[in-house]
C-alpha cells in the first residue's frame, strides 16, 4: 500500500515536473550554457551565454548539466524499440550542443529496459538504445571520443513495479555528463 | 495357433499340456503420482540427539522434489526404528510403498552416528542400510545425503538434495538498493554472502569443479566480469573491456569462459576467453544482439541467443572458426537464455507466449519437441540441478522476486520464498567433485 | 461179589494165604528186630567212618546225576555196610587179639580206602560223566540254540521274502490298477480338456474376455506409478502368479529394457494392484500371466 502510494506520488511529481511530453517546450534554463543550434562553431571556443566561463572546467559543466531536471536527461522508448521518438529530438539536440561546445566534456549514455524478458538480452536492448542516442549525437557533430555507452539492462529500474506505468519509465537512456 | 494346439495335444497326450495362449495384459499408461513413502521419526539416544530431527529433513527434501508423497507423522500408527520392528501389513494397509526407519545416537559432543534403513513395503525387501558418522554441524548435510540415497535407490536418479545454489539478492529500493551474491543449500537454508555491492550484480556461474563463481559486477557503473574463489574469497577481474562485459559461461574443462562483449558500435557478440593465456576468440559477428552463450558437453559448440532474425531465438554454433550457426527455436517470437541439461538431452530456455514469459524445454535428442513448463507471467533464468531432474528459476510473486522449482518434465512445481529481499538469477552448483 | 468169588476162588484163597504168611513174617521180624536194629542206624566213631562221612558229604555235594547219586548211595551203603560189618566183627573179636583188631581195622581202612577210591573214582567218573553230560548238554544247548536261531533266521527270511513277494505282487497289482485308472482318467481328462479348450476358445474371443482384460488393464494402470525414465519405447514384462481370488503371490520382472527405477516401479505395480479382479468366467482364470509394459505416450 505504502509502496503504491509512493510510486503514485513519484509519478505525479514526475508528470508535473516534466509536463505533458507533447507540450514540451524547448526552454533552456539559464544555467545550462548552450549554443544556438545551427551555429557553425567548428572551433567552439566562443559562447554567447554567461556560462561560457565554465568552459574550461568540464567537471563543473558536467555537474551543472547533470543537475538538470530529468526531462533533459532521459530519453524514453517504446517497448522492444530503440528508435528515438520525435518528442525527444530536442534532448538529443541540446546534448549535442553541450558536447560540441565543450570538447572536453564527456557524455555517458546508459541504456535501460523494463523488467520483462531475460536479463542478459535486456543488457543488449539497453545497449542498443544507448547506441541509438550515440548515433544521433554523432550525426549532430559530436566527437566519438566524447561519447561512451553502457547498458544496465533491467538492473537499475527507475521505478519498481510490474505494470505499464513502471515499465514505461524504465525503458530509457540516461545522459550522464562527466569530465 | 489352434491347429498347432491340436497337433501338440495329440503328440503330448500323456503329458496333458495346457496349450492355451499365454495370458498377457497390455499396460500402456501409468500414473504420474507421487510415490507414497513414510519417513518414521528416528529414535534418539538423548536430549541432544533429539534436538535434531533427521527424519523431518529427509521428509522435506523428498516432498519438495514432488516425486514422493510423504506420510504425516500423525498418521503413523506405530514408529519402528529398525527393520525388525516393521509390521509390513500395517503399513500396507496405510497404502504406503516405502518406509525409512533409523536412529540418531550421540557418542560425544562432536560425534553423532545416524543409522538408517530403507524398506520396500510391498516386497518387504531391505533396499538400504547404512551408518553415517557426523559432527553436529554435519548433521544437515548427512540428512540431505540420506535423502539423496533414498531418492536414487527408488527413482534411479542421483539425488541433488546435498548440493548448493547461488543467487542474487537485491535489498532495499531504488535508488538505495544493495545487491548480494549468495550461496545456500539446495533447500535455501544456510545462506552465505559471497560478495555484495551498491551496484547491480548479475549472472553468477559455477565453475565445473564448484570451487569458483564467475559473475558480472557494475561496481564502477561499468560491467565487469570477476571470478571469485568461494573458499578464500579472493577474486580476479577477468574481463573489463570498454563497453559491455556480460554473461560468463565456463567451458566443461573449466579453462575458458564464453562471454559477451560489445564492439565500439555497441554491437554485442559472443567471444571465448582463455583464462590461462588471456587470448580472446570472436565467435559471432553480426549486427544482431548475440549473447547468453552456453557450452555443449563436449566443449566444441556454443548455444546462444541471437536476434539476428528479428526477435531473440536460440542458435548453436561450433567454436571452430568459420562454423555457421544453426537455429534451434522456431516456435514464437521470443526464445532466449538457453541452459543445457547435464547430459545434454534437454535444453531449458525462456519463451514468451500470450504476453507472459515462461520456462520451456526442448528435447535435444529427439525431434526438438518443446514443452512449456510454467505459467509465467515473468518466469526467467532457468538453471538445471546437477541431476537434470529439476530446474530452478526466478519468478515474481505479488511484485516480489522469488525462486521456484519445476521438475524437468513439468509435473512438479514448488516455490522457495526468501525472508527478505528480491531473489533473482539462481544458479545450481554441480555435484561436488570427489 | 459172590460171583466174582466163585469165579476166581482159587486165586482168592491163594492171595489170602500169602498175605497171611507175610503178615506173620512181618510180625515175627518186628519182634526180633526190636532187639537188634538200633545199632545199624548209627555211624561208627572210628576214622574210617569219619572218612566215609567226608566222602559221603563230598558225594552228596556232587552233580545231581542219578548214576552218581546211586553210586554215592551204593558207596555209602557199602561203606556203611562195610563199616557196620567191620564194627561188629571188631566188637566180637575185641576180646581176641589186637592184631585181629588192627587187621580188622586195617581191613576196614583198606576197605574204606578202597571204598573211598572207588567212591572218588566213581565220583570222578560221575563228575566226568556229569561234566561230559553238562558239556554235552551245553553243546546240545548251543547247537539247539544255533539251530533255533538259524531256523528262526530262515523262517524270518522266508517270511520277509514271502512278504516282499507278496508286497511286490500287491504293488504290481496296484500299479497296474493305477495305470489302468490313470489311463482312464487321462483319457477322461483329455476329453475334458478338449471340451474346456473348445469352451475356452469360445470364451477367449468373447466379450467376457475383453471385459476381464480391460479390468486387469485398468487396475494395473492405476497402480503403476510411472517414473519419468519410463518413456515411449519401454518394453518390459512382469510375470505374475495369483491365487484364485486374485491375490498376487509373486511378481517378478522377466525382461525389461528400462532402468532400475522402471523395473522397481513395474514390479511394485503388480503388488499394488493386488487383489486383482476375478474373471467373470472361471475358464478365463490364469494362475500365471504377464503384464506387458509399453507406454504409448
């Protein structure tokens, strides 16, 4: 009973924070220093935002990026699928911007699945999802060296439970920045 | 026949031979019911001996196997302790087929003697009669060994009651879960933590001699394969490549591990690692997910899961370079995680049907007949007992991860529930090498 | 009486006269003898008489043979007579010279010794004869006994042989009778069997047989706890012996291509099926039959 309640609360909280995915707006919070998409910043040494000063300190940048709300850091997937849905395109784009403007910044893509099926095969599915995000980032100009992927399969659920609500929140790739 | 009879009659008139054809009754079916057996409480030499109930342990083991229907102590009209005291007609009247009687004697604080006998009540024949010497901590193992002996004598299959299992126990809740790799007796008693971590532990695998466990640890948030010596606790990191290091499987000679590694583009494939030379041999190379390898008994092939055809299916490939994989499963869209029975007569795996995941078996010697053993909805991680007669697997019971048993023919089902935590990924140890 | 007297008158007169004379003589003798007889009854107190008494005793102690006894008696009488004569002669001649006494004594001695010798000789002879007689008697007895034994043995043997022959004869007779009887019985049995066979054959293919077989099959199938190792392809036979009311007396596996657990299970099944259903027709009863285990799935 308690557990169901806490899950419900968590869900409500998440939904409230995230808002309806369909209504998601691309609103960069002021803390995250990102470049406007489309800039041909090959050298990537300039940044118009105030957080450009954090350029040299990749760790600090990572920390600040990681402190972003979940909506910026997690991409969800449909069952048995590793295609990035349109609604998460922006996350990919922002991430690509973060990385291209901070070459010493690294991004770990952690793939996850829901708890159905066999564990080792789920590792593969999680990895496949992480790889999908990686490819998307590479397409957007991110350097290979800045990206790594790992998969937890069904080992690290975000939400425990055996129903679609839990499952849908576990089929995800988490973006974890690091120096 | 009749003509012969008549001729024979004429020829053998003096002998009066009855030439009727021999009377034969055809038996084409039987019952798959449990064999009725009575384990009579053993006599004990004193209070100390009385505090350990040998008969109850034997009773529980045999009952848990599902192959025996054990008699309630309260239904026993008498309690003999030796063969000479058994009134067979009485036990026959109780519809009992077999009986075990015995005694537990304390010789000193550290020396006990268990005496036991097994009788066939129908033929009144004594089938077993032994004495076992044990110290106090050894009484559990001795009782399991008696259950093994009775099981094997009657069923002709070696008992696995005195073996061990390993499993992962996950305690707490996200994000503060802790994970333990645990070894316990086959009945779940005597659990001992082998290693623990704040990050997930996966895929425990017993070395063929039962002295080591290989497993996957995410302790640095990266998957790494370790091999740990159970007695000493010493462990060795054997695979820490970039990306995925998963699904370790020991070769029959214990010198190699088949495992799953990812290439740079994240594609999972099966490899073989030579533990002595550290040489790595690639076995599969295709864009699909190839994982969950298991060795054949002769060490010349690997069974594995691959979704190269769309959904996961089970394949078999020779370890020699250039061998092409052969698909084994064709029923349904999801067949994964093969485990091979010790005599390689049968393969157990996870199959998905009607939205649920179930344990199934495939006959490897005949026509590949598939039998679905369990009802799901989330039955995974099958592992064979070393006698091939029963499979332990992970199931979910009211939102909790539990372990369960099913006989290899699907007739018997049991649940093993833990006192706390979620139990997953059981692995049954091989018979002790002796 | 008067007739008798008249018929035998002379005989009667004669016998009366004789008897009269005899009586007179006796009377006279009795009167006379009163004066003289007491001396002849007493032993004479002289050595010869003592020797004579020893001889007498010895003679008396001899084997009870009439001759010896008579000889002894004769010797005794002779000795007594001689002693008496010698005594009287000695007494009458006592006044005479001692020589005459001694001569008389010597004569008595000699006579006594002679008598003794004679007696002892006669005793010896008597003893010898007695011994011979005894020996002869022994021999005769032994011979008699032997003869008797042999006769008995012969008789026994003969009797035994007779009995044997009689028994053999009886046996032969019995055997012949039995053989004849057996032959008759066999023929009858054969006829019965053939009739039964015909009947049985009729029953064997009857619905009754099917019903019986089905009941047996059902019973054994319910009783067989089939182990997993008893797979299709199993082919085993259990031979069962049952009592007329279906109690399983013995069950053993006669052939089986299964493992130990399967063998045990099918043997147990036979016992667990006891008591077996009894056949609707007694002709169907088979004391020994087989269960053929061959699962088809």
